[in-house]
């Protein structure tokens, strides 16, 4: 949890720092462009063409309104912070299970259970932890060791999946907030039509455009987080498969060692 808060704080600082720096840079650049344009009125089209993709995104983001756009941005920041924390944790939890199994087998043959447990203590990752729990019950009987491996495997699986549900929440929440902003924007547009008593396209075009921008940004956030989510899920499945295969190998080693 401390690691999560640390990464979250770093992500927030970086995000808001980037936004502020980009805004300041855009302000200076806009002022410079305005001064240049005042002296060179004959080339306004060239100035518009020089807009970068980042500037275009910032303009659209600002047009979308601060409330819903801010919430969508917050979903992106929190989702990325959790995703980065999970990716770091899962990469650190990845173990070469075949090499670990071979080392444990060598230790069992040369030094017995205690030597094998020492190998597990010096190895990081859930596979080594499961091996240690099984070896710790090996003096009782094989059934006790197997129960310990199964129980501790469930604990390790819970650690691997920790906070992943929050990413799926932000994936669902971001487009829903965008749709809500769109619906509210459309309601505001129709209120303007009702108040004016006239179906003038210019009267509602701006409001409809702002409403649709919230949906676009909500979908972009959901797509970005979905990519990270799928990678994390595939990484968890890979580690869980290694844990299951290693557990079977451990039971075979203990059976041979008991003979």
C-alpha cells in the first residue's frame, strides 16, 4: 500500500506538472503567435498549420469544460498509477521456476529440507514462498505439505490481483462520465433552443461540440487503461501457471525425497 501511495503521488505530481508546464508553454507560444500575426496578417493560415498535436489536444480538453474533463483526467491518473504499481510488482514477482526447482532439488539431495528452505529464503517471488511453505510442512507428511502449498498459493494469488479491480472500475467510469457530460451538454443545448424559440444551428453547435468532447476523452482514457489492464491480467495468469506447475514439481520432489 505504501508503494501504491508513493507511485500515486509521483504520478499526480508528474501529471499536474506536465499540465502546468504545457499550459505555460502554450500561453507563451500563443502570445508570440499573436504578436507575429499582428505584423504578418498575410500568413494566418500558415500559423494555424503549425499547431502541434499536443496543442490541439489541450485546446479540445479545455473546450470540454473543467468539471467532467477534470474527473476523466483524474481517472486516467489514478488508473495509470495503479497499473504502474502492479506492473512493477508483477515483474519483481516473476521467477525462473525451472531454475528454482532445480536448485531446490540439488539442495534436497545434498543438504536436506533445511538446505532447500534456505534456497527458497534467498529467492524472491511467490513461487519461492510457496516452495518454502511446502518444505516447512514436509517433516509432517505429503498431505500436510500439499495443503500448505494450496492454501498459500491462494494467498499469493490474492497479492498478485491486489488493486486490479480499481483499474477495471476506472475503465468503466471514464466513458460513463463522458457520456454523462454529453447528455448534460445536449440538455443545455435544447434549453438554449427553447429559450430562443428558434432552431438556429449556431446557437447550439458550440454546446453540442463541447458535449461530444467529454465522450471522446472518456473513451480515450478507457482505451489506454484497457491496454494496461489486459497486460496485467496476462502477466498474472502467467505467474499463476508457473505457481501451479512449480507446486506439482515440488510435490514430486518431496515424494522422491521421502523414499
